[in-house]
C-alpha cells in the first residue's frame, strides 16, 4: 500500500524528462552513497576527537609545533618535526625498497613461474600479511638488527662510508633497519593487489604482443606494466598507508630517538611510534594533547603525500590516455 | 643492414634474459626474509603446539599447560562480527567509487580511505574507546569489533575500487544496451565477474585485522577466562601474543610463538578454503 | 566459511550462562602482571564464584580506565600525581601490594664478577659524561677488575613506564645535574642512548650490544641472564638486588611513609636497602558501589594476606614488610561500600 503512495513521491524526486530511470537504480545509488557518507563521517568524527584532545597543544605552541624537534615531557616542550622526518623518511625508504620488489614478485608469480609454484608462493605471500607486527618486531630485534649490525652496516660503511647517508656507528637499530622491516611488511599488500591487476589483463593483449615478435620482457612491459599504472599506484598507496601507521614493529627497531640526522644508520622516531609509546602513560594533559597533535600532523602529512601522489598519477594518466 | 638487425635482436634477447633473471632474483630476495620469519616462528612455536594448547585457558606463569582457547575463539568472534558489517560496507563503498566515482563525495571518500589506512591503529583504538567503551562503562567484544571494522573498511573499499576499475567498460555497456537496469549490471556482471579479485582484497584486510594488537588493547581489553557474550572483555590472539612476548618468562615466550603460528595457519586455512569455495580464477595466464 | 563462523559466535553468545560468576576487571601496570596473574588465578580457588581479569595496558592506561569507570580497580607503579587525583570524583586509595626494583644491567663478557656502581657514576653515564668503560671513576670503585676500553652504549625505555619513573626519580635524588637537566617522569628526554620498547626491548638491546648498559626490572635481568650491578646505597654499602634487599628498602623508609602511601622509596635508609626500589599499587575508589564493592575489598585484603605475599619471592617480587601490611590493611578498612 505504502509503495503505491511512495511512487509518485519518488517520481517527483527524479529529474523531469528522464522518467525511464529505474527506481532500483535510484535506490541502489542512494544507498551506496549513504554508505560512502557513513565512512566519511567516521573520519570526521575521528579527526574531531583528535582535535578536541589536541587543541590545547596547538593553542600553546602554535605553528612552532611543526618546526621544532625537541620532545621533552618533563619540561613540556613539544615539537613534532623530528617525528615527521622519521615517518616520511622511513616510509618512503620502505616504499622505494618494497615497490620494485613487490611488482617483480607479482610479475614472477603470475607470468614466469610454473602455475603450481606460483599458486604456492602466492599463498605464502598473502599469509605473511597476517603475521602480527609484534612478531615482526621481535624478529627484527633478535635477528635483523644483529645481522644489520654485523654484516650489512659494516659492508655499507666500508664501501660507501664517504656518503653522509652511511655516517655514524652501526647500532643495528635505526632508520635503515626500520625501513627494511616496513618494506617486508608492506610487500604482501602491494604484491597481492598487483597480481590481481595483472591477472585481469586479457590474454589477447599478451598474445598480441608476443605475436608481433616481442620478447617476454617486452611483452610484460608493453602489455602489463603500462596498462596497470593506476592499479599499481593504488597498491602502493595502500602499502604506504600501512607503513605510515605501522607502530609495533617499527618501534622495536628504530632506536626511538627524536632527532633528525642525514645518516640512515642513526636512530630516529616516527609519529605512530611516539603516540603508541607514550599515550598510555602520558602523565599530564598537555602531554596527551601534544601526542594527539602529533596524530593530527600524521593526518596532515598523509594528506599532503597522498594528494601529491594522486596529482602525479592524474597527470601521467592524462598523458597516457592522450597517447592511446 | 642485416648484421645491424642481428645485433639489435641479440641486444633485445640479452635484455630479456637479464630482465627475467632479475625478476627471479628479486623474488628470491623477497622470499628470504619471509622464510626467515616463518622459520623463526615455526622453530620456536611448533614444540608447544598440542591439542591441549588449543583447548585450555591461559595459566599463570610457572604452571604447565596454558593454552589459547579463549583467545582463539575471541579473535574469531570479533573478526567475524567486524567482517559481517565491514565486508558488505567496504565492498559497496568501493563499488560506489568505481561506478559512480566522479563527484565530490567520491573524491572525498577516496582521500578518506587513504587517510584511514594510514592511521596508527592505536588511534583507532582510542577512538573506539571514547566512542564505545566509556559510554558502556566497560570493555567489550563489541568495541573490539568496531575498532577492527574501522581498520578493515578503508582497505576493502580501496581494493574493491581498484579491482572493479579493471572490468572493461564494454561489459557494462553491453549489459545496459540489453536493457538491464544499471544496478543489476553492477551486481550481476561487474561484481560477480570480479569475485576472485575482490576476495584477494578481503583476505588481505582480514589477515591484517587478525594480527592487529593496539586497537584491541583499549577496546576488547583481554580476558584470562571465557567471555560471556560480546558484552565483556574478550581475549584475542594478538593481545595474548603481545602480553606473553613482552614478559620475562621463557615458557610464555614459547606460547607466544605458538600462538603466532596458530594465527598465521588460521589465516592460511581461511584463505585456501575461501579460494576453493569461490572456484578457479578466470582470465590471465593461469 | 563466514556463515559457519557467524553461527559459531552466535552460539557462544546465546549459550546458556554456565558461569554464574562475578567478574572483576582491573587494568594497569605491566610490571606486576606475572604476579597478579598468579594471584588472581589462585584467588579463584579461594573464592570460586569470583573471576578477576587483570590486564596490563600501562599504569597511565589503568589510571585513565579507573577514572573513566571502565574497570573496577587500577594498578600503577608510580603513584598518581595531583593532577590525576583531582580528576577523580571520589578520592582514590593507593594500596601497595608488592615491591619491585630497577636493576642496572650491562653487557661486558670479560667482566666475570658483578660490577659496582654508585648513583653519581650512573647519572653521569646516562648524562653522557662518562663514555668509556675504563673511565677512572669506574675503575676506582671496581678495584682489581680489568675494565675494557669499549664505548658505553646507554639503553633506555622508549615507552613511558613506571620503571622509567622509578629510575629517573633515583637519579634525580643522587645527581643534582640530572634533576636539573632531565628531571623525573614516566617519559623523559634522554641525553644519550638508544631506546628499546618495554623491558624486553631494553633487555634485548643490552644482550645484543657489547658495552651496553641499561635499566630493567629485576625479573627481566635474571630471565635474560644478564649481568647485574651492585649499587651503592645511601648507607654506603654496595647491595645487589634481591627480594630481601628490596623489602629492606621499604622497611627502611617506613618511618617517613605518608598515610596515603603515595611515596617514593628510592635511595632509602638502611644498611641492606636496595636503592632503586619502589612500591606498586592497586588503585581503588574510596567509595565503592554495591555491585562489586565487597568483592573488591575482599580481593585487596586477600592480596595483603601472608598466603598471597608468600607467592611473591619465587617470582622475584619482594613482599611487603609485615609492619607495613598492618598499616595498609587499616587504610583499606576505611573504604566504604554502599
């Protein structure tokens, strides 16, 4: 009964002159849009919560909060510059290490390996996304860091020590180790999604390239990599996001010193890590406030980097599309 | 000149061989740390596995026979509850992004998801604590599931969008040309055709939330005993692993490794069985 | 698969309530967690219808949870400060339950006997003023020990914790420079060194790095088989950290303990006193609601009983001196249940 009453109302909501639009379509569209808005609202609520805790810190320190790198809970002098540096450098390092390797793994598993090895290794890679980061952290402290200290860092220092990148004593823990562990953690994400993207390219394109006389590698470049740009980008963004927010594993191997140093061997500190380390035990309201402010600056940095990356992608896609 | 072409061809072949070799080498490089971590976990965790380990409650230090029964069930419960809401929500939001993805709402949603993916999980835990635990005056499985939901949804949304964007436009146009309403085109053709890819995204998100510790510490808390319903603090595998791993006792450490092994195996079994149920993958080389 | 799990969880939720028990929830310090988990498991045998669920989310987390009303009792290594006390609607009673100690651990495989250290030397190491193990100031107090020329690597806690609070509190008492430059707190700005997360993290750092020195709780040093230094106490004796010397510290500070027990007992008087000791507290509101009030008071009284206190030493915690237990029990008696 009510449906009959609703029909004219809904009809009047539709733009005039397009009465063939199915009601199902309209309903579907609106419910999907509602879900989208719900998710956006949750972010707004989260930012609002952070802002309400962080406001006193911003009122107190002002813009200097972003330009100062001391962090002293006792004298209550807080500044987030060192953490921004730590987060950005370690995450970008992780992405630089992980992206080529993940894409190579995805290509290898899909195109080069035998079917069964590919499936088997594929499962293994996806399974590794499940390892809790505390396990990565412990492995990092007890296996990776000692290995870095005794093998990798002396090697780098011996051969490239003149670069400021490899300056300083090899502690084992530090920016480089954190970058490596994060790279290992985000590889399953980037590689699994890339695999799916590669999988959807129809075999006709592959076969076409091969029929034209391309070598396997040329086929991979032409047919697969070029057309997967957007998908690979999405995968990398997800991976970078994970790296930004990664806490447990990073905090165990980064050395936890709020400082800015050109060397990759130096200890550092990230935004996620300082929040996780100090929030539960923050003894004063200003301390908590400063930590929430660090959380907000993480959002800001993430927004800037995501925005910038999307701009680059949009430009390159436009150029690509105008070529085709 | 013939000899020029030959040289050109040889260079291409050489580049090809180098590239394929590099792919194999890079994969080997990628596999090594994985083998190392898995080996580490298996070596330390395997000796502790037993039927009793799966079925008993945790015991205080020094006593024989502690287990992970409540933690395993708690993890499964909370992940299941989160997924019940999260998978449909994320998939549909991702569908919105890929099918109707032009306007302001869509762009905002895209940025929102990218931001939410990079939120440290402890902030998510704090959010859930303020939103649910404080008003409810107690820790609960509901709060834990909510925190996991907040981590899961952005991931599923973005992967869904990426996978659906790969469906060729002509499939949609063909459906519409046949007079099928758009919503049916989206559900029956676009979504159904991408089930395999969507499953990958869902599995990735599932694997991630099964292993998350920080959000659960402030929401589901932990429980040394059975939780009577979702209304109470609930034990979970990641929190148990964390608690035991930071303790000074060797037998608790061993249990932590065993629990980590159980977690990883659980995700593996879930992954494999879902793939079997979904069926063979179409398209592509395999 | 999902359907199966959903049904399983539904069944768990709807299953008949076969545990007709009351559950008490407590949150807070990680330091006493192993002992508390043993205690509360034993308590189940004493009172089968009460389950006590304690989990460590940090002292600050425990205090916050108590203030928010999301747990029945809290636990903290450092006493609540004035700012936190003011936030509570009813005053919070601090009940000392056991004693713990921070020990100085180091990694010098060549040195076989325990090193001797004094407060000012430790402070200068952590300030970065003493940088090598064979420094003359170390040699003076360790006559006859061959100290290597290795660099000292300082390890500290990255996460805020009561352990750090006790440590910095001690250093501030023995070194005016530390007090001025760094101060006391659960998190501080460390002049030199590298951080590890949690006691395990610091122990791990020390274990892996030759020449490292750091502070951890007693039990972490022994379980990781780390070398522990003897510290010079206020009376001038070099004492090693054992449950006995830690209890002696509490006994030595007994005269000056305030009636709310919120005190620091680092650098206590007494010949056998270990200088870096501290209480750990259970926090309960002084007015409890009818719902769980009686159970909470019973629990706290049981924790102070000889049966429970006896379980402390085997797990490397120090029991409270009996004279103190009397005072604490009297204070618990002032807690009102509606």
